[in-house]
């Protein structure tokens, strides 16, 4: 069985770069958004229970974790912009956004910008 090891890296966003972990593998990708005061490490217990080839990204919102040097604003709209940038930078076509507390608010704003395509 092949295990895909998560990789740490920075993602370029407006005003700087934010840090996260991601793993290439089987999709659709899971995009994990942490709560106010959390970091990409918040999702570690969940990620450890995923299949060893599940594609995911878990990153630090600007102002938190290893992304404290990225300037504000730190509002939900800006955080949703950052989410969009991370997804685009990783080239995800299929993904599910999973947010907890503040991350859930960011996920809702992000989702409102990308409504589902009508069925064929």
C-alpha cells in the first residue's frame, strides 16, 4: 500500500503567504479551515483518521499559527479570498470544504461565491 506523506509549504495570498500542510492523493480533496485561535494543527486528529492516500490541505489562516506575519484585514471575506487562492494554487477541481466555527463561516462565504454547477 502506498502512503502519501503530507508536505508543508507556503501559499501566496494577497499581502504575503500563509503556511499549511497538504497531501496529494485520491480525491476529491478535503480543504480544512480552522477555528479562531486555531491553526493547521487543529485538524491533525481528523487527518490521522483519513485514508493514507486522501488528498487534503489544512492551512493557517492569516494571523494564526505560522502565518502571523501576513497583514490584515482578518475579516471573513479576506479569509475566503485566501481559501480560494490556496485551492487554485493546488489546482483542485473537485474538493469539499470543511470548516469549524470561524472556519465554517469562511466556508459559507467561499461556497456562496462558487455555487454548484447545474446537472448535465
